[in-house]
């Protein structure tokens, strides 16, 4: 019991402390790696400088109308953005996108006020969406049936139209019907949903393998065929533009990304290094738990080039919300170029090279 109350106290103190205040504490206790990047409170930046209250000139208005006009002009110059600022960060030639990757359209991302799913971009995602819509239509039918039955009873069996209610309590045929009906509905749903569930975990012949490791609080990607790996951290607000992202991609974009070729089957091996995380990309229909000491397998075949965002989907601790996932699906040529770059950058090798060296 002692451990349980200690754990509760620890959780409570974690919840009460702000992320920045925790850094000192965690360095002291050694529970959490102090080298991990801390999430900073977003700082609102106002255009121009905030008035300094100690400055005696604050609040002082020049009497001269010309001087007043000058002040107004100055304020405007500060507030108005520079005219030649690029519309999108990606139009700016100075933006260095990680890994010499081509600029990509963002395909899989949540949208403000959106309903439904992020666009499906893999066979499994198409299937899961289909099953989901099937279940929704079945649900709609059941809801309409129940509404009809309630209204029918209200109209047909109210006190005025039916002053002497029947006294029977059982109806065998009706009871069989309301047992068999739902069973049939479940069989229909199961016969469509189970094959999709199996499809998610039965990996077809794959073109490449990527091992994903969840850490508190970032992701690691390894390309075992090429013997390299790297880590992927959340981009802070002031780092987004330089990495080719929009400000709205904050909390979704990461400094590096998983890079895969389009229309190739990727075998994903997912594990956790410390606690249970979950690697999820909605557009691929992939949602796989990253469990320490266990290697879970799943797969996807991305059908469309672009950037896909996802999130850790298993509550994994303090910075659970700050370990998003970015996947870049690129053309095969761009993938090969990126592989060359990554092999150089992270010290890997191509299997062909190793075979040649062994001869
Ligand atoms: Cu996590």
C-alpha cells in the first residue's frame, strides 16, 4: 500500500507543478531524463515594444502636430508587416527542409471544426472507414426503428386511445425476435470488421521495414535494412518556419520525420523504451501500441505523397501531448535521394554495399 500512496502523491505533485518548474525537480530525483527538451509555455509576442512604465516619456504627447504625425507613422511602420514577406514559409528559398526533401503538401491533419476522418491514404484506412460508415448506417437504422416504436406506442397505447391496457407479461415470439435481431446485427458487423482487423496485423510482403520506438517524450525511427536510426522531436513555435511548416502545425510538426516512398508496403515494428506509447497515423489506419519489451507489428502502404501528422495515442506521462508524429511520403526518387543523405548523416549503409565489401 505504501507504494500506491507514494505513486499517488507523485502523480499529484506532477499534475500540480508546471512543466518548467518540474525540470529542476526531475533533475533532482532523476526520474525523468533532464536532457529531454522541455516544453515551454507559449509566449505571446506583441508587435513593437511594450511601453516601459519606468520611462518618463511614456504618456507624454508632443504638442507639435508635426511631431504627433511622426509618432503615428512610426507606430504604423512597426505594426504593419513587411510587404515582401513570403506568403508561405515554403515559398521562401532560405527555408532548409530537413533531409533535402522536396516541399510536400500536408494531407493528413486535423482541421478546425472538422467532422469525419482525415483523408484515407492506405488500403487499411479505406477499409476501416468503410466499416465505420457501415456501422453508422446500421446505427441510423436502429435509431429510426426505436424512434418509430416509441412514437407508435405513444400514439397507439396512450390512456385516451387505449383505456384498458392488456395484462400479459410475456410474448415468446417477440422475445426471440429481440434476441435474434441484435445477434444478427453483430454477426453482420463482425463479418465485415474482423477481416479488416486481421488485415491490419497480417503484414503482407513488405518493401521496407521501419522500427518505431516510443520514448518519454519523443519517437525514434530505425531503418534496419540500412542500419541507421534517428529521433524525432516536437518543433517549437519559433522553429516551425525554418523547417518549412506553417504556424498552425505547432504541436503536430517534428524536427525530423519518418520518410517512406509512395505505394510501397512498409512493415512497422513498434515498441516502447520506457512506458506504453502508441504510434498512430489516422490517414494510414495505423494505431499500434508501443509496449516495452514487446515488438508489435503492423503495416501500411501510403497511396499519396504528402505530410501526415499523428499523435502518441496512449497516455504516457507529463509530455504525452508533446510527442507528435510526422510522416513524409515522397516519390521513390526522392526517397532514394533521402536515403543517401540519411546514410551519410546517421552513419548507415546500403545492403548492396555490404555485399560488395564482403566479396
Ligand atoms: Cu507517448
